[in-house]
């Protein structure tokens, strides 16, 4: 979930004229990055080695 301060900061970084698509794209990317960082700090990620094993199992 985004914080209002992050939305306001993003709005300030945009040019005076922008499309809704540009705003939504930036907000989407920021939200995904923040969610990933939160998952990482909560230990909800897997290592690259574990990921490789999981991907290999898809092709067996």
C-alpha cells in the first residue's frame, strides 16, 4: 500500500503536464518496489538458488 507522502513526492517530480497513464505507471512501479522491499525485510523471499531449483522442476 502506498503512503500519501510518496504519492505527493511523485506528483512533485512529474512535469506540469502529464497523462494519467504516466502517473499510474509511476505509482505502480513504486508500489511494486515498496512491496518487494517489505517482503524482503519480512523474510518472504527465496534465494536465487531456490528459484533456480523451482524453475528447473517446471521442466521435468
